[in-house]
């Protein structure tokens, strides 16, 4: 499954969803994880608050999980409606640490929220075929 991290430096979760200019996208499954790409958020000088959030939602819409420092309630609702589960972590949390923890959970006994997220990702993949 794809995971997005609100990360300006690609190493730590260091951004609020509404202010993040770049998302690091990685793939993870039971065998491991790897970096896919860094996605810059498209924006223009005249964009309003709705466009600002929508551009970020679009950037992570194909991901299953989204790790952020903060996210407002309206943005969280929009992300969730796209099937992306937002996960708030402390600013400065290392991306690699989160990936290692997820990998352990995937290999052993994933919590219910992770099982649900994986099922949604699998369903979305099947729907795309």
C-alpha cells in the first residue's frame, strides 16, 4: 500500500497538512518498504482555502495512510472521504521509524485500523481494474 508523509525534508514528519508543500510517498507491504516519489503540491497565487486543501487532497488521494503533524477537521474529513486515513504524529517524528513500526505490525498482528485501511486499499485496487 502507498503511504504519504507530510515531510519537507523527506526524513521527518514536519508539516501541517494545510501548509505542506511536499509529500514523500512510499510503498509498504509485509516484505518491506521503499521510496516511490516526492510530490510537490500544485498551487497558484490566487488560490483560496478550498483550492489549497483540494490540491493537497489530490496529491495524496491514491495513498492508504497519511502521516501529518496536524490537520484541520474539514481537511481530515475530505481526506477520509477519499479513503485515506490521516495519522497524526509528533513534529519531527522520523519517517523511517514510522515505517519500521508499520512493518512490524504488518508482519505480526496488525491493529484493526490498519486491517481496515489495507482492505480499503485492496478494494480500491480491485475497483480500478
